[in-house]
C-alpha cells in the first residue's frame, strides 16, 4: 500500500484487519525512503516479488493514495 505515513498505515491495518507482517514492505519503504506518494506500492510489490512467497492463483491488493482524497486500488492475481 501507499506509505503515506504511520497513521495512514495504521488506519488501513486496523480497518482491513491486517498485521504488521502483511504491511512489512510498506513500512520498510516508508522507513528507508520516506513518502514516495502513489508510486510507493511499486517498491513494495518489488520487495514481495524478491521474497518469492506468492504462489500462482493467490491474490494481492494494491492501495495508493493521490492528492486530495483520491484513492486507487487494484486487485491482482499471481
């Protein structure tokens, strides 16, 4: 997801019932690079790909936030 800040990440975790493990790449991108805006989910996706733990048929959800109140989401399947 977009690493817009700790409060944003915590709110998404809470509302979607996610764990810190689920958003580990988002949190590490924010910690290591700062707020990269909507493009940050691409960095998280790259890190997930490096782990090679996603299996064929599994689903992923990308969440990015743009200026103002715009929110982009994408559901994808490996």
